[in-house]
C-alpha cells in the first residue's frame, strides 16, 4: 500500500496533474490489485469445516467470475479508445495482453464453478497470480510510461 500511495503522490505533484491515461492505469492497477487481495480472502470467508466444499467453491469462483466479467465490461473498450488517442502508451500488444489476462481469469473461474477442474485450489491460485501480473503491468506502465 505504501508503494501505491507513493505513486499517487508522485503523479499528483506534477504540474500537469493527472492525464486520462494516468487515471485509467491507476484504475486498472486498483482493480486488479484489490481484486487479487479480496479474491485471496474469499476462501477464508466462504469455506468452513462443517459446510459443503462444492458450494463454497461455486460461490468463490462465481464471485471471481463476476469480478472478471466486470473488468471485461469496463476496461477493454476504454483501453482501445486510449490506444487511438495515445498509441505509444497503449500499443495494441498491451491491449491484447491485459485484456487476455482478465479473460483467462474469467475462463479459469468459470471452469472451477462448472466443475471442469479437479485441482480447484491450484487453478484459483493461478487466477490470483494472473490478477497480480495484470496489476504489475499496470504499475510499471503507470510509473515508467507517462504522457508528455
């Protein structure tokens, strides 16, 4: 959290303030970082020793699916619009990469929910790692690639 606060302080102290690409990348960073954190806590909240494990997995993966779907509704279209306005900051490879990560999280979580996966904990952990990769990419892009 200290690193995230430092980014916001550093970006806000520039004379130009926040540009649309900066705002967007901070939103993506927040979405994926906090999403990974809360999704990591979900199993602790939804699993209990006396309950049905399958129902807990359905709720856990269902909530992660809903979260990923929300990200797919919000971010790709905005990223494509920014690609046309700032092609050097949002190259098409980056748009595909970051959209693909959220799409993989959705596929993995739906696969868990529908019972297509035997190693549910491993696939769920992989989904969380993908969210962290997404967050890391947004972090690096926010810090090192600025609007002139």
